[in-house]
C-alpha cells in the first residue's frame, strides 16, 4: 500500500502532466521547503521528565506565510504531517488566500496528560519552534486534539520569548485574545455552502437531497446544522462508535444534544443502527466523510451508491477509489475545496489581527460565502476547461497559482 504522501504525489504528478507544468517547479512542490524535527523534554506531574518527538513541516511559502494547524495524536508521523502541509498549500491556493502551506504534529496521547502537563507540553513545543514561526513567516492553528485554549498558551509563550504582542502569529485563538467570530463553525459552514452548489450541479433541490455524514465532531456537527438549515435531509450520521440511518430525516440539534451528554450518535434511539462502513454504502444522494483519512478505497468504492462525495475530512479518498468513482460517474468534491472554510476564516482572523479590526459574525459569514462560491466556480470552470474531474481541476488551479508565484 502506498504511503499517504505517495498518494498525494500521484495527484500532483497527474495534474503537472495535464497542465504541462514547469518540471523544476513540480520538483520543488513535490517536497516541502523545510522540515523541522524536534525532540523536547517536558516535566511530568510525578517529577519525571518525558521526551516528545514532533515536526513542523513548511511545505511552501510561495504565495504567503506558511499556514497550517498543529495536531496532537499518537499516530502522528512525518509522512502524515508532510501530506497535511502539502494539502494546506493546495487549499490556500484554491480559495486564493495569501498564505502558503505548513503543518505541525506532536506524537502524544493527550488522554494520558493532566491539564498542567498539556499546558507545559504546548508551551515547550511552541518555544522550540519559535525561531521558525511568526505572523509574516509561519502561522499555526488548531487541528486534531488542539483547541483555542492551547492556542492561547502557545501565543503567550511566543510573546514572552519575543517580547512583543503579535496575535497574528497563531489563529484559532479565544475571542478575547484576538480570535475571530465564526472560526469554530467555519469548516462546517464552508462545506454546507459547497453542498448547495453541488446540489445545483446535480439538478436537485435541497429538500429532495439526502445526505449521510461520517464523523460528528467539529466539522460534521456544524456541517449537519447548516445543511439542515439550507433545507437538506440528513438521513445518516456516525462517530467512532458507529452510526444510525433514518430515511425520514434526523434533527442535527437532537444529535448534538446526545453528543453533549457524552454519548455516541449510535445511541440516538432513532432509525436503524449501522456501522461506519455501511454508512458510506447507503442509498443516499451525497456521502460526506468528515472523520478520517483513506476511508474510501479500492476495496469499497465499487459498493458506493451515492451520486456524489463531499470530502470534509482531509484525504478520505485514495487514488484507486477516485478512479472507480470517475468510471461510475460519481462526482467527488475534493477536500482542498470542500473543507477550505476553516483556513479561509483563519485568514480573516489573521487579517483582523494585522489591521487591529474586529469583525461581526455576519461579516465573517458573508465573506466566507463569497470565498467558497468563488472557489467552487473557479474549480468547476477549470475542470470543464480541462475535461477532468473536480479534483484534477482544483489541483490544476492550485498548481498554476503556485507556479505563477514562484516564477
Ligand atoms: P473532531 O475530532 O472534532 O471529530 C472527529 C469525528 O470523527 C468524531 O465524531 C469522531 O467520533 C469521529 N471518528 C473518529 N474515528 C472514527 C471512525 N473510525 N469512524 C467514524 N468516525 C470516527 O475532528 P474535526 O475537527 O471535526 O476533523 C474531522 C476531519 O476534518 C479531519 O480529517 C480533519 O483533518 C478535517 N478538517 C478539519 C478542519 C477543522 O477546522 N476542524 C478543517 C479542515 C479539515
């Protein structure tokens, strides 16, 4: 099986050929500009010292400062961080915001840390990479298992070292420290805006479009709420413990209520209980992977019945599955467009910090809608012009923009 990064290069190489990109530029985009590997000590509550391994991968700053989240997870690897950094460069180019791409990851099981240990680890990691970040250099943000509180500790540590206020060094901050209204909901809302465009392309009204969502965390839950608000029928949802299928439709507020009680969506007591694998193969109009990487593969793509896939997770479809979907005429809206709402609002946050502004939620939502609709129409036009699927159109658009900046 190919590594995640090899899979990302398959798409890059196919696109480079398609648009006859300059070989020297492709050679540069194939590898990150800089990989920083660090090993750092953290004092644990019991008095011992543990050493952690982490990376900051700076893929490309051709179009602006490196931009990308920091992930805390036991499965973090250099291969994964490189892939995520590469996707960030493509994503920022597709929605045309003045950033490049980067990503960070720490190998750690956060469930085993006390709050004090988590704070010391967050501060120590950011102090270790302080020399290579900055508001005009590289701007981190939250990702899996990191949140606004952790961004606040990191900002505080960075500012203590640099001796000056620089809120634009990190996004996803609490509102009182320069965070933006609408950042938490942004990826889900951006996905729901793209869903409306996708339904138009399929020639279906929202009320007659059924949607199944895998994953009900930050992205999946906000997506469900906004999609339902736009009139779509949410007929299946899942989380790591399993899911439910209710053809008559589910109420996202009730599903979120169950999650707030600390239970699984599988305990909803409505509809039929299903597995995560079954959710992807349901007879629905649109399947939305919003949890993990590589869930649609050569092994299950043939059984997918949906008319379209809307990728809100990063990297949920392998190249083998993509080929099968293309043959079956299933439309795939690629992650680098569909889930770009988060980084778009991160850009709005950074912009507000750099200009000393504070935007109302209504303005953030309006600017997000404009960015997403523009991204959708530019990707659609590029894929029609080149007569290729949306993913290839999105990569072509990104690669052209990055190439122009490099040249
Ligand atoms: P999250 O941790 O808030 O939620 C993840 C969800 O996936 C949870 O409901 C969890 O129960 C579920 N899950 C975990 N393992 C699963 C499994 N085996 N099968 C089915 N579901 C499972 O994370 P999130 O922030 O919502 O991110 C979800 C995806 O979206 C990730 O791929 C992430 O990289 C991507 N993404 C997130 C953002 C963002 O702004 N949060 C932006 C772009 C992309």
